[in-house]
C-alpha cells in the first residue's frame, strides 16, 4: 500500500469498477541470497458484480513494476465469490 489516485467509472447495486495507480514499498526477505527492498509503482483494478441478490463476484488485479531494478515486477490477482451472512439462502 502507498499513496495513489483512482477512478471509479461504475458504482451501482449491480456492478462496480475501480482503477488505481500509485507508489508502493516492496521488501523481499529471501531464504537464500541478499534481501532487497525499494519503491515500486502500482497499477490495478477492482471489479465487482452482483450475480444474485445473495452472491457477488469480485476480482482484483494489481501489477507492481519495480523502479530501478531492471524489469522485475509482481502481478497479484484475487478473485472471490462472496455471500453475506444476512443473505445466505437457507
């Protein structure tokens, strides 16, 4: 996490979409070899879609290209199906 800006073109009860860019700090604690740390940029988006009244699909992609480390980057994806307890169909 770190400072950044974002833009949210959709945010309604059915769907949401958020884009973000910013800076982040990274720290590699390696088992073997030298540990590294520094600054990376962050580019990502969050998407959410209400499939049913009780089930929501969410997906988050974030790319962390490092600054000054010769093209090293991390890509993180988190996808989930969420069911709120109060809407759980019994």
